[in-house]
């Protein structure tokens, strides 16, 4: 089970890195985009490849040991797409489902939807963005507690 401390750290890390337009750290692999956040004994790393179509992994370590991970793959499916709108949705990551964004978020003419199954210990989900009710983005994700 994820502790409240870990959930709080994970949410803050997400808000300070990609969603919060945080600075990239040096690439860990050729052409990767890496973002890191550290607080106390916790370290969060988000590393992904690509742009309009992408795949990546978020992971959390506690005292040097991996404790949580999430993989994701997505793509832009139409125009116009707004990365800024996606980041606004992702900053609203809910505490009870600390994976991506909320179940629903709107800023007319944009809408974000996120469906999930499972618990923070073992989950999968799908998010999409629509512009004027036409889908322009989708992303699949899944993750687990690392033991």
C-alpha cells in the first residue's frame, strides 16, 4: 500500500516536473527527455522518448530503493493539440488516483478525460484530450508498487 507520504511526494513531483514545465536534467539515454525531483529521502525521475508519439516511465525511489513505477505511451491524434492544456490537466492529479490527471477537466474548447482501473499499487488507465469534441490526443498508462 502506498503511504500518504509517498502519495504526497508523487503529486508534488508531478507538479514540479513535466506538468509544471520543470527543467530537464541530463539525458539518461540517447535522445531521452528526463526530469527529476528530489525531496528528503525520495527521488522521482520521469524519462521519455519522442514528442508527437512518445513512451516513457515515471519512477520513485526511497532511500535509494525503487518503490513505485508507471509506464506510459501516447500520441497526438489530430490538430490542434495543446501541450499546455495537457500540463494544466496533469497538474490536477488527484490524491486518490495519483497517476495522471483527474477523471475530467475542461477549459473550453478543450476537454480532458482519464479512466483508470485498479489501485495505486496495481493500475492501468487511458487518458484523452478532445478539441471541440474531436479527439486530438490519447495515452495509455500502467504501473505498480515495486517490491
